[in-house]
C-alpha cells in the first residue's frame, strides 16, 4: 500500500528539486509557520519539510498512519469490510472418517454373519477323509436347522461334543471362559478341541445296527450303501452295535471309519455316544479352502431310500 511519502522521509537523502519534485511536494495551507522552518522553498512550493506529504494540487492528505483508510485489517480478505467465509472441513479428514465408518460397518456385518449365519471352521484331523482332509476350511450353515428344522441322515454337521464326546467340566466357568466362548461364537477365536465334524447316520427314533466287519450299516432295517463317501479300504464298521437313537439326538460317524472316534467309541459312556441336536452348530455346506478343493457338500443319495422308515420320533 502506498503511503505517499517523499523519498527524503524514508532514507534521509534530500528530495529532488525542479519539475520532478512537484509530484512529491505539497502546498502548505493553514499550517504552523514553524512547521516549515526547515523546508526549502522553490517557486512558491515548499518541499522537504514536515508538510511535504500534502498533495501538490493543494489538497491536504493525512500523513502515514493518520487515517483509518491507511490501516489494513488483517481479517479482511476481500476488501469488502466483512470477514471472509469460514474454510471448509479438510477433505482428507472427511475421507478418513468415511473410510473408518465403512470399515466399522463391514466388521460388524462380518461378526453378525459369523455369529448367526455362516461360520468358518478348520478340519483338524483325517477322521472325515476323503470328504474332508486335514487343513480344509469349511463353512457351517447355521441357518440350516433354524425355524424348526432338524439334521437329516447323511448331513455333515459341526457340533460341540461337550456332554457327549467329552465330559462336562466340573469346574465352573469363569469370566475368561465366557469371554473365550463369546469370541468363538463370533468367529474371533479358534473353535477349540470341543468342536467336531461328523456325518449323521441316524436321527431321533432311528434304529441303527452293524454286525461288524464286512457288513453294511442298517438304518431301520435298510442297508446303507456308503461307497460314495467312505474312505477307500474302510469297512462300514469293525465294531458291532445295535442302538435306538433317542428323540432330539443324533448318531454320528466319521467317513474314515478306521481313524474316527465317533458315536461307537462312546457307547458305554454317559449319553451313550448320542449328540443332542441343540449342540449342533451348523451343517457343513461348503469347503472353501484350499481353492483347488472348493466344493459344496451334498447329502448322499443313499439315504433317500430310508424315507418314511422312521426318524425324528416316528417309529417305522
């Protein structure tokens, strides 16, 4: 901003005289004579004195800093006399907030799916070969038996073996046990060694029998052709048994019969090797990893011939 000062007021050097100096001189009017005591008079024009800031056309101009029009307001950005508009929110901050919100929604949705819809599990052993191999990742459909549904013969199920394959712990569960169980339900922690995966052979009301090596298993007197899923070289059972499955419970066996500890191994224990339906977490519907083994698990057609022979409380 120009202050209309002559050069002599800035650097102490004498102001130029002559025609060129008129632009930086002023006519003194109505001033104190003492104010021009040190001024130089040239052609009736006073230059270089205290009144040198007056305009040459006879109009008095305020000295530097003497008028409000010479003070710049740092808050005025557009010269309109009003404060400038507030700056918008930082776009980077807004994007980060939106991204965090999206991640939170996705995580919440994933946890809800794990807890109530579909839950992943890792196969720990070879008891279900060749259907499932150690290290396979499967997804259990937790809605398969919701709304009054029941496990069916031939289904591969994931269940908690506590109380059937494993004794109930006499030790009361503490805070950390409850927290771990909650994390397992959400899929945030490994399932642990109480979770099993087996195939349903008999349901409540079924009579399941075997006469030992070389003989097929029968359900309600109907032989079951298990060649489509049994591990090659395995007998349907090397152990003879004859059981009637209580209502609301299941008789389960592994597909690799010679390497599976299943309902047969718990016949003499409390519960008789039967698995309560309420302990079933879900039906194993898909193998999702390794990708080379990606497949769906279908119910074998061999069990279709037993339709109407009993089961789920019906006696055939």
